[in-house]
C-alpha cells in the first residue's frame, strides 16, 4: 500500500512539473519573445545584473499629443559579442503612450515589443514614443 501511494505522489509531482513548464520558450528564438519574457531574460541563459540600459532623447517634461524620438542602448562589457548566436534581444512593455519601431527591428507579440531576427544582435534601438494622454 505504501508503494502505491508513493507511486501516485511521484506521478502527481511529475505531472505538476510538466504542466508548469512553459511550452513556448523554444518558439521565441530568434524572432522575439511573448509574455513569457515579461519577467526577464529567458532565451540566452540567466539574467545578468551587470547589463546597463540607457535611454537618450527624453525631454525634461512630457507634453501630451507629442512624439519623441528616443534611443535605447544596451551594454554589458562582461558578455562578449558572438555573431554566431542570438544575443541581445529585447522585450519592452509600455503602459503610457505608444512605441513605434522600424518594422525590421521590432514586432508586437502579446502586447509588448520584442526583437526580430534582424535586431537580436542590436545594442542600440531607435524608436518613437507617442504620448497620447
């Protein structure tokens, strides 16, 4: 009887692990990542807190009904560039305003902007922020 209960618990544990594993992580590479990437990097290994994100082109104050041309720069001296592998993709969520990317650099998946194959190595991204409030 104890082995039957142990076997059932093992089956339940394995089923729970299987059901909680995200199935779409394979599909995100190299053409962007959907909502599964909202909490951080998952395609290229563990997240790295040494990555620096800077944005230029921000005004001192935002005006409604105005477009702003911004530049997002990603850098990490600890990660060597590798032209043979996809590194440096992005996922950007916006809760105020609207982002516009060049169609070859970004695409909307699951309500967030993400990289495409042509931009998964880019470290500098140009985009337009339209403030609509």
